[in-house]
């Protein structure tokens, strides 16, 4: 009710009009909200339709269930608008959970749990529809470790409220320089690791000043590290490993890095020196720079990193003395100065041919660190008397100083220590081993190639606690030291089929040298061949070799002649140079599209092998008709296919 000034009267019609207006406004808001819910439900159903869901992960996504906020993987805000879509595939099957891959060392900062990977046991397949960009309130889009392919929809770059983009462990392709981050000012987590993204780092990424996690590992990014990365003050994790990065490590990466905990630049082509400014990153826990082309020395300034747990600078061209200041890193648990392990097998992009060559010995300040568990430095050119303060290192489990130039005695240094690995082979050590050396639980013991004498300690089959075996998954990739100890134990065991036998094999190196037996005489050789003379043996070998060569030529001739009789039918190639070649008439028309459908878009479940030509798939071309397809998939899309019975 409104009173007109100066009149002292109320206007009933005005009050009724206002009530009607409020009512209409309420209906409008209600219809808008209802329409929004309907639209978001439709968007999610359309998003589901673009994917293949053989495991039924999205079974709860259906039109009969009107409450889309209750659908699996969907979360809503207080206004009941979709704010998150989180559907992770089976992470326990990914390379990051496998001890057989060096990638198990490079998953720091992301809270993955290999023992209980997710609520589902399966993966989504297919391409992400751009309709996801219509969820304007979306803050989290997390679809890691599925089998999603193709490009990342451009509509995602328009989600202005997006804070987390996690697409790790899929098969996305695209030019990274074409991604536009200008509108993603609220982005906190960018995780595109383990895909097939190439190109350069886009300048628009500099707009994401609030980034806390930047993980681009395991792609094909070919660029220098931009200076603006050093201006992200809130960064906690930077993982750019296993790419093709070139140039120098930006010096400003060590300024304003007060929140940085994990820095991984390993397996690239970075050159220059390790920036001394990294000593300013007071919270740094892991510094991984292995497999690059870095030169110079390990900076003394790294000794200021009191929280540092893992330092890996192996496979570079570093030199100079090992800084004693590292003894100030009281939490240092893993120190890797050199390795002979091949990173990531044949698919490694990084430079792995270099080897560090240090001067002098290992400072006592380092070997007396209270939390040190692993020192790995074979072939690092250390020399001088072998360090003698190991008794103060209570936590040491693995020590590999093989192929250096240490001299002197090791008597009494390791009593009651080391229950994992001790490798001092190929040095110039002298004297006797300590008779009180307890090695009942040790996995690997090698002191060969020295001038030691005396008995080898007894090995027992006592069951002892060790780090996870190769069949088990990494306990927690979030624990850098545990991941390294597990990985190095696996690599060591893979080189020696039986570490105990190897240990016994080298017992001869700890005994007094024995004179070698003279070569066998001709008479001994004759007796060995049961009365045959040396001439007889030569004739037998020569005739056998000639027959083998003749049979080989005959087999090649028959195979070539048979191959020429096989009819070859070429099917007209569809666009994008996709070709199908049929070596047998299978009785049905064959096109590339038919092959795609028959193999479920070359699904890994149908892949039964790999060879020099390509991958081999099993496909049902027609009912009750199965064939094997050899597909050349070295490029982003299949280039050719060969079908055979």
C-alpha cells in the first residue's frame, strides 16, 4: 500500500498491481530455473551421446532420472547448476602406476591413488563433444585416464568459471599454441599430461596468474620454457618432463617461487647451467633435472633447500666438486647423480647419452644426512679414499658407487646398515670385508672388480620387508622417496635375474687370485670330441654351414615365388590418404569406414599384437567372418590397413 504525499489516501489499485508484478516475477524466475535444469540435463545427455561407454559408467545418466545433480560424476553448486564433471578412468592400469615405467617417478603433486584408483572399473571412449562448453557454471572438468581421442573442443576455452582442467592420460592431439587461455582467468589446475599434444606454449597461458599446478608432462611440446612461468607466484607443481623443450631454464623461475614444491624438467633438451636462484624456493621438495644437456656445477645455493627430499641431476654433463652445502638439506632422502637406466624405452624424447663427471669425493656432510635413504652415482668419476662416516647415516638403504675410482678400505663401515642394495664394484678398494657385515635382508650385493680379500658374508632366505615388488603398484606416487626407492629396486632386479646368485658369482673377487688354467691341448680337444681329429671337426662344420646356406636360399626363392601369385586388390582410398589393401578375397566389400566400425574405431581391446608394419587387430567384417587387420598407425590417424585371414 502506497500513500500519496499530501493527500493522506491509499491507492488500492496500485497495491494490487504491485502484488501481481511480484507474482509474475516469481513465475518468471521459477520457469527460468526450471528451464535451466532442463537445459543442463539435455546438455549432459548430449555429452554422453558423443561418447562410447562399454563399461556402463554413465548408466545413471538417463532422462528418467530428473535430478541430474545425482548422476555419477556430476556435482552442482548451491543454485543446483552443474559445477563439476569428474569421471576418472582406471588409473591403476596407467603407466604412472607401473614400476616398469620411469613415469612412475613423475606424478608428484596430483593426488592419485594406485591402490584404489576410482569408484569405477573401466574407461570412457570417444571424442568430447563441444556441448560441454554450454555448462557455463562449470568449475571442474576432470576426465583423466580414459581413452578419449581427437582434439580438445575449443568451447572449453570459453568456460570463464573453470578452475580445474584435468585431462591426463588420454589420447588427445592438437597444436598447443592454438589453445586460447585468455578467458580462463580463474584456472588453478592445468593437467594435460600423457597425451599427444605438440607445438609451442601459447602466450595466452600467461593470463592464468592463479595457476597452482601446471602439468604438461609426456607430450610433444617443442619450445623454450617461457619467462612468464616464473611469474606464477602461486605455483606449487611444475611438471614439464618428457617433452622436447629446448633452451635454458629461466633464471626467474627461482624468484617468487615461495610456494613451489615440485619442479620436474627431466627428459628434455635443456642446456646451460642450473639456475642458482632455485635456492630461493624454500618449500621445494623435489628437483628433477635428469636427462638434459645441462653443464656447469651443482650450485652451492641448493644447500638452502631445507625441505628438499629428492635431487636427481643424472644424465647431464655436469662437473666440478659435489657441493658440501647439500649437507644442509636435512630432509634429503634421495640423491641421484648418475644412472645407466634407459628412460621410457624407445619412446623417450629426452637426451640420455650424457653422463656427469664430478671431481673429488663425496663430502662427509652429505653421507651423514639423517634421512638419506638412497645414493645412486655409478660412473660419476669420484676418486680418492672411500668415505668413512657411513655409520652416522642411520637410514641408508641403497648405495651404488660402482665404476668410480675410490680407493682404500671399507672394513667396519656398513655393519648393521643397508638392507636393500650395496654396489661398490669396479673401484680400487682394498683390504678385507667386515666379518660382522649383516646382509641377511639385502637384495643386491656386488663388490666385484676390486682388490678385496676374505670371505663373503652369508646370505639367508629370511623374509624381510622391502619396498613394493614389480607386480605391485607404487604405494603412493605422492611420496617421492618411496617412488624412487621402488623404481630403483625394480630396475636393479631387472638387470640381474637372481641377485643372490650374482653375489655368489662374485665371491672369487674377494679371495686371493688364483692362477688360470692353461689352454686345452690338441689331445684334450680330440678327447672332448670323442676321437675326432681337429681336421674332422673343421670339415663337419664347413659342410653344415654350406647346407644351411643352401636351404636358406631355397626357402627365400619359394617364398618369393609364392608371394607373386597372391592377388592384390586395391580399394579406392577415401580422403586423408587412408588406404585399404586386401591380400585375400574375403567375399564382402571393404572400405575404411567398414574397418573402423569392425574394429570399434581401432579399440585396444581388439588389438592382438604389434609388428614392424603396424598394429594387428581382430575384426568381424561380416557375420561369422573374422579377420586379422594389420594397421599402420604411426601417424595421428590410420594411414593404411592390410587384411588377411
